[in-house]
C-alpha cells in the first residue's frame, strides 16, 4: 500500500506533484496518457508540463522518443557502441576520452523491464506494486531537507544514502540505481541537455520505493519538527518549488 506523503509535503512546503516511474502491464490504468509522436525525437522531460497537468508519459520499446531513453529505459539499442561513444565524446564532449566513456558504458546497464509499458507521471496510489521510483522536483532548501531524510535511518556501514552520478536525466530516474530494493536517492536533473525543460532553480531528487516509505514516516522526533528546519522556514517565508 502506498504511504501517504501529505504530512511530509506539507512540512517542506511542497507544491509540485510527485512524479512516479512505473513499469506496468496495462497502460490504460494510468490515463490520461501522452506519448512521443512515432518516429519523432522527444526528450522525456519535454513532458514535464504535461505531468503537472496530471498526464502520464507512456513509452515502450517501439516508441520512446529519444535514443537515450530507448537505450537506458527500454533496453533498445539505437546505434552501435562505437557510434554511441563517438557521439558522447566527440560531438557532445561528455568525457575526455573514448576509453573513459567505454569504461563508463561497461559499468552501467539499462533498466531491465518487467512489463512492456514505462509510465512516468503523477503518483497512482492504486498501482503501488508497479512503482519503481518517486521524483521530487525541489528547490535547494527542499533538496537539503530531503537529503537529511535520506540519511536519517542510515548507518555508516550502509550503502550511500544519496548519490549524484554522471548520466542522462532519464537514467537518473532509474537506471543509475544498482539495487532498487535499498533505500537510496539520486540527485538528478543535472544533465544540461534536459534542463531547458525545467525551471532554472529546480533539481530532481529521485528515491527508491523503500526510501519513499521512510521519508513519509518521518515523525515529530525528526529534524522536520526541530529548530533548524523551523528557523529556515521562518527565514525564507513560505517555500515553493
């Protein structure tokens, strides 16, 4: 059962809808849907404003919009490895050498779909079983408080609670997590190729389902109800993302 995030969202003055990444067998349950135009290039984040209107982006192995999303979200290779490396290094300048990009590709694997439909859009509490990650679109103050939340239950020997890895914006939604079963977050929307679709003061904080449950369970013993956060809210006035 999906936890209720309302108390958490109220405490961090959050106004942007939470966005879920789902992998489900039936896309119709997520209507209203929007899709890339078949055969046309489209970045996943070009649909950000549609998410805010309550619509859900639907992509598949046959219609994914962008080659990067096709590869990293749908496991659909759109060019040879050599061509991909040349594009990322020579055309886009994202690594200093072909060898470094080759090593990076060796280390990262596409998300492995369980079902045919990738759905990115507002949370659907009746379909929690298909939810993989949740993304908060945050300002810097909200990013700070959620990073504290990610650390709240972590021991020093645990896997890193928050990571900020190199990768495309759509990879940061799911592909860069090595294990979706552990509580972990990615600081995302750091890919300058997709930032044009977001407000300039907004980043993404994408969490696995276990961490989402922990964040929603933060209670009055936590920092959310203590002086540091109270003082920051007072200094800022009402926050809005």
